C-alpha cells in the first residue's frame, strides 16, 4: 500500500530533476525531508511506520535464526532506526536475556506499542545513540 501511495509516488516524478540537478527527490516533491514531513503529518507517519513494520516482520525470523550464537552473547541490543519496535521485540522475545532498546525519532517512538523487555528512546541518531552491547540497523 505504501509504495503506491501518492506521497511516495510523487518523488519518482522528480527523479530526472535529481539526476540533472542533484538533490533529494522526496524534498523536491514535498518541500521537506522525509523525516520532517513525517513529523508534521501524522497520516504519513502512520503509513511509513506501518510499511517499515512489515519489513521488520520479514527480517526478524531470518535475524533470530541466523544470528543465534551472536545474540546469545549479548545483554543489550540497540535497534537504531527501529521504528515502532517490531524487530527488536521479536529478537527479545526469542532471546529474553537481551535488554532491547528501540531507538528512533521522537514522533516515531511516540506511536510504538509497549513490548516486554523493550524500552523506546526517541532522539536523533546524529546527536548520539544509546549504549548497548551491540547495535542493529535494518534499513538506512
């Protein structure tokens, strides 16, 4: 649903301008960066967060199964850009010894549900990230 939504299709109309002039297609289409746009438009924030949560569902089982040994050796894990916490919650559910830290922008984590063993921290990763034994970044 998100990929074909007009908000996310509009930047493609600016693609050739970006190739010729440089710049970011989303900003050319909407006048602001995607993160600022999401913080100003709750409807877009929800659409984007739901789309990211869907990708977390796909990735979580592969990460939990493929990284068993590594996950068994850590006590805390920070998911940078973790959205509403779907990925870190699945990791913690499979590895309850891990303290999960879901880290994303304040307008994102403000909509995150509570998960056992996971705390949500809202801030900008360019200002610093929470301490943990390891970090995970699913999508940049």
